[in-house]
C-alpha cells in the first residue's frame, strides 16, 4: 500500500470546548470549524495525565507514564527520579524512520533531562531556581531527522530554537510570535523549499507542538485580541460552572483555596485570542497541503496535550479531573479513508501511537510493549462499543476512570483510606454534583473496572 503522510498538529493547553463549532466557548475559529466538516471529530478524546511532559511521553511511546517514566513535567529538580524520555524507548518516530519515513518535529519538546550545565545557553533558571528549558542532544531525538525545536520556554513573542545539527551555542531567535514562525517552518517542510527539508521520494510525518495558547496569556499579537472587541468578560466566560465558589470535593483533595474566576476574568480574552491566532495559522498548513496536491495522501490531526480550566469551578490551569482540563480536541482528516462526522468512543493518549501506525500501513511494526489500544477500527467505523479512559494524577495520589456516561475518581489518603467522586457527564455536563454517596453499587462496579485498567500498566498505585 501507499503509505500516507502525517501532520500531527497539537497546540498546548487548548480545551475541547474552545472550538467554535462545539457551541460552547464563544471563540472565533472559522478555519477549524470548516476543517471539522471534513474530519472525524471525537467527543471523548482524553488527556490521561493532563500535563505537558506526561502527554508527550504517552503520545510518542504508546505507554502510560509509570511505564515510560515521564510521571511529571520534566525539569532540573526531577532528573534524579528519571522523569524524562529514555533513549532506549522505541517511539512512533523511530518506527516511522525505520520504515522509510521522513520525520520532523517543530516546537516544544519538553521530554529531556534538564542539565544545569546548559544554563547559559537556554532559558536559564526561573525565579525558583529550577530550570525547564533544554537543548536536546541528537541521540535523544528518537530519529526525528528534521529538528526545529526547544525544550520548554514560555516566551511566545521572543522564542528560540535549535535547528537540525546546530550546537547548543547556535540557537536562533526569530523575534516573532512562535506560532507564525513555526508555521512558516512547517510550510517550508511541506513544500520542501529548495529541496533541503526532506527526501520527496519518501512519505513524511511532521509533528508540530505549538506552545500557545499556553500561558503567559498576555503574549499574543494584539490583532487577535482586537477580534474580541466589544465582548465583555461575562460574554466570554459563559460556562455555567464558572463560579467564585470552589467545590467542596475539590478543596478536600487539593487543600488549596482558589480564585480561578478572578484570574480568568483577567486572561480569558487573551486565551481566546491566542486560539484564534493558531486557527489562522492552521489554515496556512492546510493551504500548503492543497498547493502540493497531497491532500488525499495526508492524514491531518488537530488536537492538544491537555485543556485549561479558565475559571470553571473557580479553578485555573490543567492537572485536574474536570472536563475543561481532561478532554481535548481531536479532529482527524484522511479523505476517502475516514468518514467525516462525530463519534463518542473514548481515545486515550497511548492509543494514538498504535492507531496511527495502523492507519499508516505499519500495524505489524507496533512495538510489543505498547499499552495503548489500536483503535483504527473505531475511526474507520468497523468497531463500536464501550471503552474506558484512565485518569492519572500523581500530585494528588488520585486515579480515575472515564466512561461515556461517568467520570469516576478515587483519592487515597496517607493511610490509603479512599474517597470517591462521581459525575454523571450526560445528565450533569458541567460536573456540578458529586453523586458518589448515592450510587454505592455503581461506585463498586467502577472501582473494580479501574483496577482492571490499572493492571494493564506498570502503575504501582494499587500495589
């Protein structure tokens, strides 16, 4: 068979609700709205551990965090615990390269051990003395042969990158919004400008890891902010669960008071503005595909590593069990192969690697230690049925399970006493009522199912 190209486009911290066609957040995303008409849109795509590094680890390896070791965000404080992507992992990029693909990575990597000796060449230490940014050695790039990336640096308007064989002291600083710059680079790759980017006799797989709409929210070109002129904060924060009262079950588990609604009021316009800006540049990628005449031969995925609470339940940020953090966009287009529409089957992050390899004609090359399920049949309409999604949050010693109807969470205290949270997502889509206390049998059933799912990973939480 002819092996298709792949463009995997995943901006950071983009929640599922922030798509115009979802009729939820009042965002301006005309290009993604149009793209959705040509794509299969998943309503239950999950970020199983909603943090940057764990997502990337699961995406590349097809394994859950306690199997690949990326159990938190990579930074200099966590090197000693092995919180980084290991060189001996066989990633999707390794498989594709070994099977004749051009492989490219653009943007935020955030999977390396962070070496303090690199301080003067990277972003350096942050205010707390921790270092996040890193230079990725060529032998840690897992056969991404085109490289235009950095470790972890949240400077959207003055980004920096290391390109291909550049040494650590040879980073570039393009002095423009990172989204615009990275899109320019991707278009050059797709067009193979001057014949310098890839071997046109081979298919290509390009991953684009954009940082916006990740904070700092203020770092977005003004022209996109202006597109929301006349919209009040109340217009923008329209979700019914935006409140100044943090739920009791959240306070019991996090032990932190929140002022998420107030922070959201100051940032929501810029968050949505960055989303609109990314939408504009995503269209440029689609246009380049059309211009090259490779639309029918290219799988395009639009998704994100995790969401953003933006004041829902009076909470901000990401590593939370609520839908605003846990559910992400997932739109996939492959003309003539994947029928456009919507589907509610559950997609876990480790499922993505084996599923994409199958779609690319490499099912027999899926590594034996992959823990995700090959769900290509669900995408092609050949399979249906209930599946579950695993939720992991090491910071609060919590594990959980997502079904089509329920979100179920288990928290253990220091003597392993358990408490439960249960939401009926179909009848309570804003997750405002914890019904665990009145559904004992359902809680028992889901607790057993959670054990079964955890047993398929190397998570020691239940041992």
